[in-house]
């Protein structure tokens, strides 16, 4: 599995049915069981401009809704949205429709099929849990594809240069090699999908949500819960339609004005990335050899040992028979994704470090390099690297560089902010934007757009050690939405999907069911920290 494939690990760790789940507590009824998506199902379901639900997957309902590709030409070409609903329990007081989106290419139909029951039972049983695949994603058509077949897609993934910030490559050469690769991707997407690509941006997804809500009609409330990049979708919808939603949760908050401008990829976006990574050293030190394979008596000793492994990989990567080598770039790729879900992935990172230190690839390193890309459309919870690149480039203002020299000052700032994570996250995303070739059909300018008073109160959730959507983002966006409140969670990871917090469960349930906001200084705690070690105050 090459570096870009590692991002799919994030989606695979969103939910653990044996845990308390994203919106459940320990004493609960059995939730509706998860279902495995059938890749062929939605192609057998007739699309309609009216919302026509069909029974599917035992306890669920499915539909395909036709919406205009270009809302300025409503009679023109159509997009066919794939939608899945887990109906509210008949034994509960009906509340309304709760729309879930994770963002960056995770199919929300798969999300609801995999975890709708965990969201619903027992605290939200009065809600219909609904997910739709946004434009270009999952089982919505047309699907964003950039390569002629999966073999070509895998070949692109397997031939990556050394990551941005790799000290063994001269800086300008490092930038140019990565830029050239992203240019190949940009041209491939333009060639394969240019006829609809300009219309898959976030504002059009917000218009689609408006169409879905109109099609549902009827009684009950409408609520939206957007995680990470999908928080931008929630922000945009509230700005365009401030009087439609009854509840809005932004969880792991993107700063809208930045996302629609230069891109929310500056140093401020990763200001807590190293803080999140530091939890690995402190938690591993406070654990033991049985739970952390890289354990030492103090965080400082673990960090020194880590630096030795890092230095050794720069000098001599670990050979992996039949798959190439495990090098500095792979290590930092794993770190950049381990910090998204430390509860599950920090033990894995410790195992990888122990294997790399030995110089012999074991099952963990083989697992990193040996897993191929999941074919599109995805039947899991991972996004596609094509969509991740496209959506952020389409939403932001056009960004161009004439030479590596133009990009170097930005890259240096990013690496100063986060030397372990910045090069493979924010910097990579920004360079992808520089290479992108297809603009959005309409450049959506977010300046001043988000200073609105919504009918809904807005609940913004932020972790104290979130590597990519820092708590400060939630506080900044709260000032834009004048009818809002921030819930702080003393937790490590990327959004509240990645851990259990009974306090957070109660706050969200009170907000959605009874419109009760938490106290202004409310702080919840993560109940299942990495290695089972208390976090302290992050």
C-alpha cells in the first residue's frame, strides 16, 4: 500500500461495533445491525426527480434522486444522488431527519449502512438517519474517476516520489517532483471527467441538500451533522439557507472563509498536529510493553528512540520482499494518519516503529505496503484520493506557482509548524491545488459570507488535540455564526468520530432532541484514550 492509500485507513477506523460508538452509551438496546453495501444495488434502482423510497438492506430505505448538474440550467443534464435512510424507531417520539456527512469522499450511504444504528440507538431513536453520496462520490452518478481502469489508478499510486520535506532530496527538486506527479493527476481528472467536474463543488452539494429536504417535506425537524471537511458543507448550507435547518452540528471544523480563499491548509490548520503526535510519546511512556511495543520509561526516551529510527530509515530503508521498501516517507505517512485515530492507530504505530527499528519488515509493515487501493465506487468508509484533491481545489480560489521557488517559503512555514506531519498533509494538499487544472463553474467567494444568524442554533465540536481541524477553528467559526456554542472535548484525534465520550453523547442528544445547548465553558472528556492511559489536560 503506497502513501496515498494510507488515507483509507482513516475511514476504516471510524467505527468499532464493540465500542460505545459515535452516539451511544454503554447501557443500550441493540442497535440496527450494520449492512455491507452491494456495489450493484443503486444501478438497479430507478432515479426520479421525486423522492421515492424503496425498502433495502432489511431495515433501511433507499432512493435515487435526480437533481440538476447545473442549477442555472435545471432542465439540463442530471446528477443521480444515492440516498440511504434508517427510519426512526416507531416506539420513539418522531423528531425528524438527521443528515450525516463525513466529507473528503467517504460515501455517506456506506456510513449510514455501517453505523446508522450506532448513531440512532438509544439516544436518537426518534430521528431518521440519512446519508447521501455527494457529487462524484460513492454510488451517486456520475462518479468522479480519473484513470481508464483500476490498474492505471494503482500504477499512479505505486509510483510516488519522496514526500514533501524528505531531507534526502534538495528542496526545489522535492517540490518539482511532487508537483509533476500532481499535474499528472490533474490532467487525468480533466481528461476523464471534465464535463461534470466543475459542478461537484461544495456549494452545489449544499444546493442538493436543499433539494433533498424539499423532496422529503412533511413533518419533523431537519438537522445536519458534518464532520471534518463536511463541516464546510454545513457552514455553506447555513449561509445559503439560514432559515431551513433546525439543528446544525459542525464537528472538526473547517474555517469556511479560508477554505473558499487560499484554502484551509496554512500553518493554523495544523497548529495542533504535533500536540496530537506528542500524545503518542506520553501515552506510550505511561503504558507498558504489553500495550505499547515502543515503550520506554519516559516520553523523552521514546522520542530519542523514534529519532534514531527516523535517521536509520533515511540512511537505509527497510526492504520489504516483493513490495519495495519502507522508508522515511511511509513512516511519516503512517504518523499523519495515526494521529487521526490514536485510540486504535497508536498501538499500530508502535508496532511499525518496533519493526522498523529491527530492520526486518513484519506483519505491520507488510500490511502498510501490501494492501491495494480499494476500487471505486468504494463499499467502505475510505475516501478517494482523486476526490480529496478535486473538492479542495474546486472550492478554493485558483492557486498557481511558476516554479518550486514560489512554493518553498510556504513549505518551510508548514514544516516549522509541524515537522512530522505538515509535509504529508497540508503541504501536499496545497501543492495539489497548484497543479489542478479545472476550476469550479462558479467561483464561490466566502468573504463575509458566514457572518449570519441562522434559525438553528449551531453546535460546534472541537477536540483539544485535533491534528487537522484544531479547536481554534471551532471558536473562530462560532464568532461567524451568532447563534452558536462551542463544545470542547479533552480528546486526541480527528473529530469526535474517533473516540467514545459519554458526556459528548449526552450533550449532542440534548441538543438534537430538546434544542438545549451546553454551557459556554462546557468541557467533555474522552473515555477511551490511547493505550488506556488517562490523557490529563491537553
